[in-house]
């Protein structure tokens, strides 16, 4: 997952969270006095939304960690190449 995909996932999660909170705020007063089954149906809906939000957050975190790890590995390779080059130059300078 690249930076654009991570951004898109974060945006989806943000929109879903905002929508969930808006729905809860608006429905709270409307559900007062409703039948138990109706309230339970909306509770299940919010539970599903929570699960999607949690899965999206886990996916984002996992992919950010993977991207960070790849960046670290690339940096380590570059540092090693620089070190080898410097070491080679020092050896060449001492010979010549």
C-alpha cells in the first residue's frame, strides 16, 4: 500500500467515523420510546460500522509499518554502500 492508498483509507475511515457520530447524535432522540427490536437493529448497525472502522485502522497501521520497514531497509542498504565506498577510498588512499 503506497502513501496515496494509505491516505484514501484514512479518509474513508474519517468519513465513516463522522457519519457514525452524526447518525448516533440524530437517532438518539428519535429512538427514545421505540420498540426494543428497532433499537437493537440500530445497535447492530453501529456495531458493524465499528468493526469496519477497526479493520480499516488495523489495515492502515499494518501498511504504515510495512512502508516504514521498507524505507528503513532501503536506508540501510544505502548506508552500507556508502560505508563500503568510503572504506574502499581509504584503502586506496593508503596504498597510493
